[in-house]
């Protein structure tokens, strides 16, 4: 995942948002360290991880911020969004409520982030097909209406996690 000694041409801040338990921290862990944990603990406050990649002969450091979905553990909202150029808006494909809350997350995001922020809607846990509660069509339609990118991912099986980040980073770059 990149040579740490190389010089960095760009640093891009990305933020993960969505309800508690949708898999934000595991998506990040999969992307930054290629690791996954089934007994992931709820995030308290803010954490971040980075991954350095090369895009078009430039080295890009993605600095990805992760906060608690639970209100009581969340940090100061304005600081979290400050300087962010990309956002991953995550719901759990097996829990309808997490999808129903997406408009609220979007409202918070649009209220605090830069107006040009690149946003991707992510339906995580696509590996749990037999428990699916949100169809891909419904999510896609919502994303199109709101002008968001959209993908379903599985942090567990490492499906589309790379693609989700590269979609956002390519659009920013
Ligand atoms: P908060 O920190 O409370 O906001 O939650 P979070 O969104 O960070 O959720 P987290 O990454 O901690 O994951 C919650 C639970 O879902 C954990 O038990 C994970 O192992 C599980 N999980 C995350 N991603 C996947 C996935 O792609 N598939 C399956 N089957 N489980 C997943
Ligand atoms: Mg978390």
C-alpha cells in the first residue's frame, strides 16, 4: 500500500457517515489495512486511517475519517466535515431503517461540508443477500435523484470496497 518514503503530492480528506453498525469502520479497515473483524466495537469519537496511492504519476494520500454513528459518541460535526472533499454515505442493505435515515445524513452533510464534495452512497453487507431489505433498484433510484454515486459493498468479502474509494478519489482528482 504505497512507499511511505515517497513525497506526497495531494492529501484528500474523506469522511464516512451513516448509522451505527452499518460497517463504516470495517469498510475503512478493509480499505486501509485489508483487514476485517466480525466483533468490531462501536466507534467512540473520531478515528482516521490513511492509504497512499498513485494516480496519474502523482502520489495521493487518502486521509479517511470515521466517526460514531451513535449520537452520544459523535464528535463536533463542523470539525469532522471541515476540509473534506469526499464522503461515503453508508447504510446496511439488511436494515431498512439505516436506508431511511440517509436523507438526514445527507442533510447534515450538505449543511456542513463544502458544496462541491463528492458523495457516494454505499449499501454495505451485500454478502447477506438472504437478509436483504433494500433492493438495489430503490437505492440506485434514490442516488440518481440526489446526484450521488452508488455501489453495494461487502467489507467482509472485500467486494467493491476498492472501487468505492477509487470512484470518489478519481472524481476528486
Ligand atoms: P459505529 O462505529 O457504531 O458507527 O458502527 P460502524 O458503522 O463503524 O460499524 P462496524 O464497522 O463496527 O460494523 C458493525 C458490525 O457489522 C460488525 O459486527 C461488523 O463485523 C459487521 N460488518 C461490517 N461490514 C460487514 C459486511 O460487509 N458484511 C457482514 N456480514 N458484516 C459486516
Ligand atoms: Mg465505527
